[in-house]
C-alpha cells in the first residue's frame, strides 16, 4: 500500500503510460470505444472543475445516480480527484421505477446530506 494520496497514485498511472487503454465503452450497434489514460484524466479534470465551481471540496459526499458508462466513470474519477467521496446509487430507471429505490434515495439524501446530487435526468 502506498503512502501517497489516491490523487497522486492516479497521476502516477497516467504518467507511466498516458496512451495506454484505460476505459472502454460498448455502445449501440456493438461499437467499442477505447479511451486512453490521458483522455480519461482530461475529461475527469474538466468534470472536477465544474464540481469545484458548484462548491464541492475535499471530504464532501457526492451522490452519483448515473447508469454505468463513460459519464459515470469520469464523474467518479473527478470526485476522487477533488478528494471528495462518491456515493453511487443505481438509477431508478434501471430498476423499472421500483418505488423502493425512491425510498432508498430519499433515505440516503436525508442521512448523508451530500453536497451535490449528480443524475442524468430529473427523478
């Protein structure tokens, strides 16, 4: 285990091989899209800047309700780069609108008091 911060470890991986594959998304019509470590880092850095502008700081909880994919991945990495804490919840549409998910989401919001809620669409 390293004595470095998570942010330092992420940056070290990028410096080791910025062009190495880092993230793959599988899309419609069986399209495969690979992103390099540097591409993922740059996209996450841009997302981190937006979160910082929204007031997110180290230690803040950020509730993430996104389907898996590039947006969710860069969002989680952005949160980690800021030293904040991602809290991931499965999006309700992926569970066919199960009302228990909405109750869980409400409970999480009231118990954790996240700085931001990041979701793809209004819930």
